[in-house]
C-alpha cells in the first residue's frame, strides 16, 4: 500500500477556502492513479463540524456531459457539501449523482429545488 500525504495551508481568504472545500467534496475517498485519496484540512477549524447531521441524496438522470465539478457548482448554493460524486450506472447508459450535505436542512432544500428540474435538456 502506498500512502501519499499532501498538505496545504488555507488562508482566511474565502475563495481559497471554497476551492479547498470543492476539492474535498469532489476527490475525497476517490481513486487517483490507483491510489485512494483521503483529504483532510491541516487546520481543524476548517473541517466539517460533524457528519451526524448530514444527509445523502441521490439525483438520477444526470446528462452524460455533466461532470462532478458542474454538479458541485450547481448544488453548493443550497449548503456545504461533504461529498459530490457523479457515477455511471451498471449499463453505462445513465449517470446519477450521490450528494452529501453537511446539514439535513440543506439537503432537503436541494431536493425541493431539484425536483423535476431540467439540466442540459434532461429532466432530473
């Protein structure tokens, strides 16, 4: 097993913090060059408060041209994301997104807003 450690300091600039949070949501627990990526913040105050109040939602019928970064940008407005994964079904014909929000109320708001929404011509 090979373990890679990378750390970076997050300044108080909100834009850098937002980039770090996006990287965390998109790539934490993913595979990169056949190695598992595990992201943690060097400063504990930037970590997520707790995952006990978090909630997972699944969005089906994601168009093929939509990537995880696009989904993150679309859904981040409803709350802080812990995880944002866009996956292909077993047949390789359709994508779906598995989203985890830090807090349940943000997930419920996102579900309400995304219900029957149209994304790149496809109804979600």
